[in-house]
C-alpha cells in the first residue's frame, strides 16, 4: 500500500485551532446540527485527515470534531428529552481548501482563514464541489486505509470511475451526493462509535437477497483510537448505494395524487406489502427476542415517562394525558396477564418519505438509521414491528393534512389499505393486535406533539387531532 494511502493525520490541534472561529459560526447554521440556539462552548478534534494537500488546486480535509455546548434549559430538556440533555456531539465534515473560491462555490463558503496552518486559504463545504466529490468517490472505489479512515466495498458491485457528482439540496440529519444518477453517497453527519444501522441492516438484507432495500456498494468508517480498535468502537461515516433514478418519493407522490383527486390506496397497500417483506427478511437475518412481562412493563413505563415530559412542556397536551396513559397501562396489563410479543430489528423511523416507488411501480425502503437523536445502542435494539407500522399510519395522517386539496377519509382509507397489504405478506393484520398498535401510535403522536410545538407550531394541529382521537376511543380513524 502506498505511503499516500496510509498517511497519518495532520497536526489536528493546530489545524482545528485555525478553523475554530469559522466553524463555531458555521456549524450551528447547518440543518443537521443539534442543539440550535445554544452556542458551542468547546470545539475539539477527534481526527483530522488530509485527503488532498492544501497545496493542490483544491485541498480536501476530512474532520471529525467534537462539540460541547452548555446544558439545555430545563424546559428544553422536558420538550426534547435525552437529545437535549446530551451537550456533546461528534460531527463529520468534508472541507475544501482553496486560495480563492470560484463564484459557483460561493454558497458553500465557510470562511477565510487568517492564522495557523491554513492562513490565507478559503475553506468551504466540499460536498458542493463536483471535482472534490468525484475524487472522493475514487477513494471509495479502492478498499484500504487512509490515516484513521478505512474504506470498504462490495467486490461484486462495479462502481465506474468518472461519475459526475452533485449534492442533493434537501438535507435533513445527513447529507447526500448523487453520482451520475447511478449511485448515491449518504454521509452521516452526527456520528458516534458503533455500527450504524443504515449500513448494518441493508448489508444483512443484501445477504438475504432482499430487493426492497438498495444494497451497499461501498462504505467507510474511522478508527480514531488506532487500527486495532474493534468494530463497536469505530465511527460509521457513510455508505454508497444504488441511486433509484426516476423514483418517486412516497410523500411527494401522495401529495400529488391527493391534489389530482387520484386514489392512493393501491400504493398504500403496496407499501404495506413492502414493509412486511422487509420485516420478514430482518427477522430471518438477525436475532429475535420474546418480550415478556418485565420487558413489556419497561416499554410501557418509557412511553408513560415520555408522555409526562411532553405534557409538562406542551400545555395543549395536558387535558388528554390521563386518557392517553390508558393506552400504555393496557399494554402493561396484557404483559402482566402473560401475553408476550416478538421483537426484532425494524426500520425505526418509517414514514412515506422513506419509501421510494421505482418507474416500474415497485416500492423500496431507505434510510434505516432510525431516529438520529436517539442513542445508537437504543436504535439497534429489537422492537415490535408495530413501531414501524405506527410510523406509517401517522404519516398518512400528515399527508392528508399537508395536501392543498382536502380529501375526506383519505388517511383512514390509506391506513386500512396499508394494513391489508401488510397482512398479504405477514399473514396477520396489525390491527388484530389493537392494544400494542394503539400504544405505539399514541407514543408516536406524543413525540410529534413535542416536535411540532418546538419546531413547527403551525403543524401542531396534526398530532393534536390524532391525540384527540386516541384519547377518545382508542382508534386512529380520522376525517381527513
């Protein structure tokens, strides 16, 4: 292996010190940065790797930086839970380095460095630079080491060289770059030691031959503690998968079809079948567990605690809290009477936006990372499949509310069709376990109330309408 491929990290302390004031101003403005509204009190390097030297026409730096922020106010902790309590996060950055920035890269500007090793240079978000990202794909095509970084790929998948790169504008908790409408790189932004389920689960599903989930073609991770550190101490950083060119995002498709007055129940049923197929393959690929009385009580108690915190933070939720609590009590009671459930690995954050319909009409599921705000270990725990089902049922409700054209009964019909499609494959309709499903739907709606109250107050009526129904009769039927 060449010296360039194994070159150690640059002087990370000095380099980060020169970038410190720029990153403190730039990071909080990014959509994927947690803890908005609270300043960064400490910025420190975890690892800095020079992928291209600054003396090149365009330098490229890979950074893992740890930020520390003041603890959140008590009311924010109540509103956001553990995510707000955690004042320390590690972020992955790809930074371009140039003497001068051409006009087409002006929106990617981070700032001009005035001191330290990069004094006189301009630094910017490298994902917006097609040349740098094309070179980064070349690095991903070659398995091996580069400083603390480790690159791996599926030997059975051909990744051509010379694919044009373009960054996707719709960033959420991560960032994505498309290569020639053939592959897509998902770059994890907030990272932590351990196996990221967005790589783990698609790899296991690929081994099973599951065509519902794009199979990883290449991926990379970091071992800041050294090459001998075990997998559970490595930081998962990103994955390259086939790009489903021409695919329709389930959320956008649903809104378009509502707007045209077209029936979506056929698609909802197909998504239900796809969900059940993925659940079946995950259960075959990874261990399942039985949830007995003690485990069910823990689940119900956790749901009740989240409800209590939410009601403290959102006054509009308080009148419904006693009735909502009965959903969790009913679940605990069934567990106490000896009923058990099977738990397995699931998607963890399933909604219409995580479903893609290919031009041939087939549906795929993507983004298996789970809820990024939750600890990684928690996201990798086996869960009842009702968690994913509840997420999809709530997503239909959101789509009905979001559409410009009112469609009475749309969400109710789609929820029913989705459950029928699920039963087509699984052999059982999720609605035949109403206590488990109601508990998970209620937990999801409570989470939505917290989120909307904090981030999108105008959307608060959506989960509150579901809360009203769930508190009133235990069903999720609506009149959208």
